[in-house]
C-alpha cells in the first residue's frame, strides 16, 4: 500500500467516528481498512476523477468500493460527523 495521505494525528481524530465493526468473513475477500478507503474517497473528491478511474494499485481499493463505503457512511450519518 502506498503511503496514506491521512497521517496518524488526523486518523486518531476521525477513526472513532467510523467505529469499525469487526465483520466475520467466512468466504470472499476481507473488507478493506477504513483508513485506506477514506484516503481513496478524499483523493477522488479532491481531484474530481471519476470513481471508476481510481487506480487499485494505490492501495485504496477500487473506486466503486470507496463509493459504496461513502454512501454507507452517509446513510449512517458518519460522513456528516467526519465533516464537522
């Protein structure tokens, strides 16, 4: 994974809002780390690139994964709390 634009100081201030719940994964892929996904979301929002153009090689996950997580955080009210 590439170096994340979220340094430890920033991540410590926002990670409690996301409150990641451990998910049991018997089959398939394990969920991506919230820190990496948040970095991918911020990159897309900052640059204006289309979600599907987010390079997986950057280590943030696929653009659609980031978009789905953003939408979930919006539904749960977590995105608004992050922005405040």
